[in-house]
């Protein structure tokens, strides 16, 4: 990887980074944009497929990677982060869909257990288990990892009934699996971006790339075919910004409390 210090541009080979206290794995840049803005002394390590952002959060050194959506991408990003930055902790962070009807948009959940549709099960060890505090008003819960966007309220209800999960994402079980293999301590922190009663716009599934960005041509066709889609996309963007801001606060609080 090449190294870029904030405010400079350099393509020289980066020296081997020191071990990070915490690694953060996210699927989409929008999920961790506010967190990145709040890190101090930011450095960027650029590789052929990924960029790792390294910075300080209080007295902790944080290394952050945006790996793309889905389990395969999350596994690859986690392996790269651990190989290059050797974090003592890894956090799978980002948005999640609520399966529990009591969770509203913006609710924070730290996984007490992660399950997936292949039968994988990753309980968070007791000493690492999430605890609700005044500084972190989130709640522990069971997180389900799936391979496709869960779009409708009916799909969410079916997953809730089958897996008894509280929230759903597309990455955390893969990150947990790598951490188990590498003996790295792990947590998952998620913010609810859509509640259990919400149907996402039908175009979302076909418009999203694996990196989480929109396919512009498809988006334009969607708006042409259904003009109200523009309003839906704008609402999604606004909700994502609000969720990302709340997630950044939760991650900084979590990072501050993690033991060395």
C-alpha cells in the first residue's frame, strides 16, 4: 500500500503501520463518513482495491476500512485490515434493518450474538458483551447476516419469526468468522436505518452496486419511470446521513471503553 498523510499526496511505499488498538470494518463510505471526520491525525494507506484510513480517537489508534457490501467483501476487507494493521479489536459497523418492531429508525444495537442463514452462530464472549449505559443508549441484540437486501416489511417479519433476530445486515457474520479464526476480539455496532414496518423502494435492489453506490443510469431510468422515486431516494439519503452521525457517536463511545 502507498501512504497518504492528510493534506499531502505521496505514492511512496508506506512503512509498516504500528498495531492499531481498534479496527473498524464497514461496507459503505456513507456509514462511517462522520466517524472519519472525527478522527485526529488521519493517514491513508491506499492499495489496489481498498483504502485504509488510520487516525486517533482519544488515546486509541483506529484503522478503518470500507470493504463493500456482502459477506465476501467483508471477509476480504477484514483479512486485509488484520494483516496490515494488526488491531487488538475489530468492530463491524454500519447500518442495519430492524426486524424487532420495537426498534425505531436511529436505534443503536450492539450484537450479543450473530447468526447467519448458513447456520453460523457467533456469540460475543461474556467479557466483550455489550452493556447499555447512559453514555451509550443502545441495546444488546441478536444480529442476523443475510446475502441480499431485505426490502419489505413482510420479509423482515418472516426473518424475525425464523431466526428470532432483532436486526439484519449483510456483513457481520463474515467479519466475526475472520476474527474467530485470527483470535481477534470482536464487536458489531449497528444503527437502524429502516424499521420493521418500512418497505424500501423497490428500485433499491437493482440500483445498488456491490460498493453501495447508485448506478446512475439505472437511477435515472427509475426516476423517469416513477417520478416519486426521486423523493424516495432523497429521503433514504437524509436518513442515512442522520444514521451515520448517530453511529459515529456510538462508535467513539465504544472505542473509548474498549480495554487494551
